[in-house]
C-alpha cells in the first residue's frame, strides 16, 4: 500500500491485506500462528505444558514430594526419569513442578504487560509533564542491573515464596516493556482516529483504554510472551541459587537440590539435566510463538509463499 | 524502442493469485511522451514496476514480454539488467521523501548512482552532478544539502535530475507530482516537457490526474481494473473519449471556467481484482451496459486510430 | 448560492493568530502559521478555505476545532467567544455543533471496531437522552443521509472503500446535529471519480440539512463546484476573499491569479505565466512586515516590502490584501 500522501488516492480495500483490520483479533492471531511454522511448534509445546500443569495426576502417578522410593534408581518404566538422592520420583517432581513455573510465567507476563501498558501508553498519549515524570521512573528502573536487583529483593524478603518471586520479577521487568510500548504509542498518537475521538469530546482515559490500546494488541501479546519467557528464566535462576522457597515443587528448586547434591558428579545426571531441559524448552516455546507476532506487527517479515502452480512460459 | 506485449502481472497471495495487470500491450517510440491514467487499483503502478523490472515478491510477471531496444527484459538477471539500468532507462518514483536517502546529501546520492553504473573519476561525477541540477533549475550548491533541507518541489526536481544523469532514452515516472501543490506541479510538468524536448528522451508518465497530463503527453492510455480500456492520441482521447469510463473520468473534473453544472462522477467502486465481474469489467458502473456486456469480455478494438475496449463501440451501437 | 453577505452569522474569527515555537533551546524561533485572520461563516453556506501547503488553512481548522488554542485573537461562535467556554459541558456542546471531518480515510476511523462505533459514541456523548435502540436507529438514519446502506454499520473499516469511509466521517458529524462542519481536505485522498459524490453530498447537507461547511482544500476547481464563498490563504494570511464566482472571474490578488493560471484544465489552452514561477509558499519564521508574496510577485512595488497589506473591499463583498490592487483603478493582471 502506497504511503498516504496528500493528493494521492489510495488503494481500494480489496487490494489491501487487513493490517490492523479485523476486530477479530483472536481470529487473526490464530491464523498467524497456524501459518507460521515456528509459531505452530511453539503453540503445540506450550499447549503440552499447559495440559501437564492442569492434569499432573493423569500423567505422573507418584507424589512429587514423597520420598518413598529407593534412592538413585535409574531410568525405568516405574520411574521414567529415575529417583533422586532422596528417593523421590523425578518424573513426578518435574510434572508437578510445571504448575509453579507456568503460574509464575503467566502471572508475571500479565502483570508486567498491564503495568507497562498503563504507564507507557499513558506517558506517550498524555505527553508533557506526565510523560516526563513517568519516564524518570521508568528510566531509573531500566538503568539498574536487573538480576542483581532481583537477588537483593529476593534475599531481603528472606527467600521467596512464589508470590515474592512474582512480585520481584514483575517489579524489575516492567520498565523494559513500558519503554517499548511508549515508543509504539508515540507513533500511533498522531493517527487521525485518535484526534477524531478527542475532537468529539472523549476523555483522555477513554481514548487511551478504548481507542488506542486495542490497536496495539499484537504488540501486547508479544510483550506478554517475552515477559513470560524471562519470568521462567529469572524465577528458575533465583530458585536455583537458593533464593526461592526450597520446599516448593518447581523446576528451579529441583535444580537447586540437584546442585546441592552434586548430581552431575554423583551419577544422577538426569536430576540436573532434565529440569534444565524443560526450562529451555518452555522458554523456546514462548520465543517461537513470538515469531507469529513479529509478522503481524511487521508484514515485511512475512515469508513469501510461492505459488505451487507451474508458471507459464513467455509468450 | 519499447514494446510491451501481452504483459500480465500476478500477486501471489495466500488466498490465491490476483492478476493486477491483465494482458497489456503498448509501444513507446523514441522521444514519445506516453501518459498512463487510471485510478487506484487499476494496476498502473504495478505495470510501471513490471516494465522497469522492479517487481518484488509476491508480485511477479506471469506472462508477456517487455522488449527494450530489441532485448526482452523479462527474465533477465539483475546483473544483465544493470547494464541498461539508469543508462538507457531510469525511474522517478512517486514520493521523493521515500525515495531519497534522508541521511545522505544530494551530491552523495548522485555519486552513488553514477558509481553503480560505471567507472568515473570524482571530477567527472562532480561536473555531471552540477550539470543535471542546473538542468532542472536547482543551484548546484545544493549538492551539499540534505533532502529535508529542500522544499518538496526541489526534492522532486532532484529525483528527476538523478534520473537524467546518463541522459537515458526512456524515463519512467510514477506520479512524481502528486505530493506537490498546484503551482509547483505545473512548473515541474513544464520542466519535464522542456527537458524532454531538449534531450529527446521518451517518457512514460503514470498519474491519476488526467487533466494534469492533458497538455504534455502525446498519447494517452487509460487503465481500469488491470486492463487497458483506451489508448490513443491525447487530443483525440480528450476531445472524443470513446470508452464510457474515459467519458466518466473526464466529466468528473469540475472546471474553473465555463458554466457551473452539477456533475455525476462514476457511481460504484472499482472491482475487487480477485473477483472481477463477468464479461466487461466496467459493466457494473457503465451507463450504457447491455446484457451482452456481462457475457463477453471485450478485446481492444481499433476505431479511427484509437484502441478501445468496449463491445458497443465495436459493433457501433454506441454513437459518439 | 447567494452572493450577499451571510445574514445570520454562525462563526467569526477576529485577528486570529497561531504561532508555533520551533528550534532548540539555543535558537528559539517562531513559526507564524496563521497571522491576523478575520472572517465569518454564516448559516447554510459553504465557505472554501483554499491555499497550498503551509498556507495555514489546516491550522485554522484545528484552532476552530479547539485542538489548538489561538496565540492571539478570538473565535466567536453564536456570538460567544471560545475562550469563555471553560466547563466540560460547554466544550462538549461546541464540539457537537462544530465537528470535524478528517482528510485521510484510512487513518480517521479506528480499524479495530465496526464502523458504527464512532457514530454510536458521538450519539452517546452528545445526545445522552437517547436509548441504545434509538441510537442504532439514528445511526442508520444518518448513514442513509450520507448514502450508505444501514447494513454497513456492521462492517469493519477495511471492508469499505476510501469514499465510503469519508461518508462515515460525515455521518459521525451529522449524528451530533451540527451547525458547522469543518471539512479538512475531505476529498484530496480519494479518486477523482469518487470525489464528485462526496462534493455532491456536501452540497446536499447544506441544502437539505441546513448545515454550513468550512471546506478546506488546495483544489480550487472543487471549491468552485461546491462553495458559495472563497477565502484564499497565502503564508498564513488571507490574500483574497469574496463570493466564489466573482473571485474566480475577477481575481484581484496576484497570488489568486497565479493559482488560477496553474490549475490544469484540459479544456483550456496551456497558460504561459505559471511556467516562470517555480517558487513555493514560504514557511513564515520570524517575519518582517511587508507582503509575503512580494518575492514572487511581478507587480511588487516599494511599499510591498515595507507595509503588510490589509484586506480592503475592491468589489462588492470581495476584498483583497494587495497594495497594487488597492491603489490602481483598473484591474491589474500579474499572471494571465
């Protein structure tokens, strides 16, 4: 589509691909995910993890915490990943641990995106003093190194329950997304339909919430996925270094205990490798899904789908 | 010099192929000024890109040839094309702000263009750059200016100057005046015509503004829904438009002289190219359509030196 | 359609100016987008505000729409100054009586909602006494007036063509029962064959709905087609104003003459004059007194460089701001 230039008529609708077109945002998202192979893989993986988290009892028959079994058993049909040093079934632990990880991922993703949207978009739209003061807050948080800050907060809270982890990660992550969303909102701010809303007498809060934010859905979903991804990594890292609650059943804590018992050296490698692998896989699932949203946001990235029809030769 | 024969361009989209240019044929002789007129969605810009071999996926040439100086350009590689690009054929794009690099001076961009198409010394480049700027009426001191420092009209002139670097045989222009105000538009058109008469190159000029081109083009080609609907000498087409669409277009221009009369315009909208109407594509909007127009898709028919795509002109049932 | 002065005045500006600060903190300069503009719009008339880019016409529209505040001068609506409208209620009422239609059909409607969204919001804000069902009825009614079928209410913007979207813009304005519509280049981005339809719609709104329209455009021919009076702007000031037929047949300001000679008209032979002028309207930054057109004017005299010309009536209801035109008894021709 040609850039709208004064005096130049623009394309009729049939020739345009609906960019932010359909109100059916979910439908559009669904289509994008289906068509992009990377995103489909990501969606499938994430779907599997969600199922595991929702129905852990169906998949793993043992309790994750019960140390009923002989220690250090190898892989077998009874214990798919063997047992750990304490006689706990590793497979069950990891299956039940999925809940904690996904909970953190989704809650942090949601909370971070929400805060970032409210602050970033409001700053962009309202401009002036509001923008400047919100920017100061955002920038201060941006400058502070994220991970050390997390460690300090978690340590200060005397070892985090899941809630503390969620709060700490959210608090330290929202500023990045806020910056991003503010930039996006700045480019959208001058669009005529926002001006039109203002001219017809809408209040600023209404314009931001109802007119502006819905046009940013693909960016918001992408932000959610990115923050969820980082939440998984950060939470697991904190748990791994012992700042999580060691009694929580989670992949990070499993890693912690594995590390404590020098699992790799004492012939229980799966104890360390399996949770690491799962963390990486879930992270990859979020990252792969994100590819679909890059494409929605920037049509230039869409791969050209070649016609399978045989081409006609020159006349 | 340029012969386009049976050219068709398809856009390969998810939902199927859309034919944006359908079986278009025309010629351009040396020093001739051909105007291509049509509204949005008619395919004129796509046609231009196809002729200049600048199509990018998902668009591709589906059929036809573009013969320039005896060589068919369709299917040539970039390397083969670069011999002829800019030296024999150059392109002026629609909006200079989009086509000019905002972080390079005009002079630097001229240098890039010259270096890309030949070996020249710095001296030669400087002299030539100053020359082309003078040709379009810009003080050569602006070689050191950035695009944003120039006015809209001056930017467009620089684009034209850049196209003139090698005095090509053919200059293709895609709506170069649309972003300009009416006075600047007029003076740019006059400038283009002067250059054309002085250097003898041919021009293909694409625009949606028929009245603008009326005084400058030798022949006029009217496009609608991807097809050529009328092609003939400019004066003839204006004085005696044959195709109902051309008639409708001409009547849609309010005049500043003469009596104030209510005008009708053309009701309806151009068709969705993925679902063209059966028979004649203009039929749903045509005041003279008959039943046969929905069944038979007309071909171009020569009538007194003008080509027209209309059944009722062919069989003579539509009186002038 | 009448050549007389408007009998009932709707909106009036008095010495309206709007300046913008540009440049960095080290070199602050002032851009004079609009300078000392006074005009009036009456009931049931279409006034064309014509000029090239940088002439200030869009800025005037935005001041009238209260997007910008005037730097100096005042705007009066129904006799009351805009600056006295401080309460939300007063401002809301004004925005319903003087709505704006935007230029770009592809960015003036929110793409994520159905097209009825804007109309329904206008109704909710400005006619709160209507029930939800009544609002839908009203929406269908105004759609019908602008030539859109009621089933289009449920469509999304991307399903509509440019011309149809602009009609939606007019429908939104109509829903608020306006007295004056500010139309900012409503047809510039539409195909030529579609423009006539919208222009005819504007004439219909004036005739049948009794709405006045301030039609901002750079296309004089379309202004002639639909407007009653014409205001020609140059570099932020009014160059000439009067009944449109009179201004076009007897242009007194050299700039108006230049504009007219540059308008392409296939039925007229090519004029020579416009070939020599290749300048463009200046950006007026920290201007000095004097006529802003003088650098491009073949008739400029010394006085033009010293004193800024003011509008003076040269023919009935027809004024121009030009020293030469005002002092010479014959019609001066700068550009034929």
